[in-house]
C-alpha cells in the first residue's frame, strides 16, 4: 500500500491539499494520513483536524510527503527538517506549496533543486537559502522528486504531484480539468461528466 503523509501545521491552508488528498484517497492502492507537531490543528477555514501522527513518529518510508501551506511555517521544527532531508535522500517524492516552500528555503532544503515559491524576495534574509539562481517564476516546478508551488497553484500542484507519483491517470486529469475549466467549458471539450 502506498502512503501519502500530509503535514498540516496549525492555521493550515485547507484548500491547498484538498484536491490532491481527495484524488489519492480514491485510489485503491493509496492511503492518506495527516501529521503535525500537535495532535489537533485548525485550518484557516476553521476546520479542526485530529492528525494521525506526530512528526516525531514519522519515518522516511512513505511514498509521498506533502507539506501544506498556511500561516504557521515561520516556526522551525528540527524533526521535520530532518524528515524532509531523509525523504529527499531516499528519493521519496516531496511536495511543498505556499508557506511550506518558505520553510524549505529557510532551512536550506531547496539547495541543489530548481524550485518556485510565493515570492523569492521573502527569502533574502535566510542565510541557508544558497541557490537563488535556481528559482523559476512559475506556478509549479518539479525537479527530480521535489515539487514546489506557490499558494495560488493548488490544482497545478495536484497535477504535478500526481504526475511525479505516476498517478496522473486519465480519470484524475479529467477530474482536475473539470475544476480548472468549470462545468460548461469542460462539457464543451469532453462531454457532460454527469450523464451516464
């Protein structure tokens, strides 16, 4: 069974992981779990989540590690930093969006990878951010097993992570296109998805 772990700090951006987790959770060979540095977190939208794991309990043996953005990524957690380093070394796919990319930059975890994020100027005071020339002003950047995205790229991030995981099936692509294009444009291109 393939396992996706979603790291969700308090005040996480609930919309940034919803498309990806819902796609993976509908696949028979995947299980989706959550983790944080506290047992209960609340999203920006006010949803309370009881997480499955504490970060300290995680081993870098999952198939996919996803760091969801939000308003609490300014606090460093050495256990999480070590976990991300281990996952990257073990070629585990790591996806980070929005404020989670800021965390990677601040902790030197983007070194050696092409990447994007919300705004590179935010990282100028981070001494461990060593490779500003590898920044690409794109919605999503994939470099080997690292997927980075800015906070306006939830759908593109989902598509890129699914592709990097070998899970961007025709059904998943069409489900994302329905959200991206909207019902009427989707129907013009593909036909009505709700008709038998």
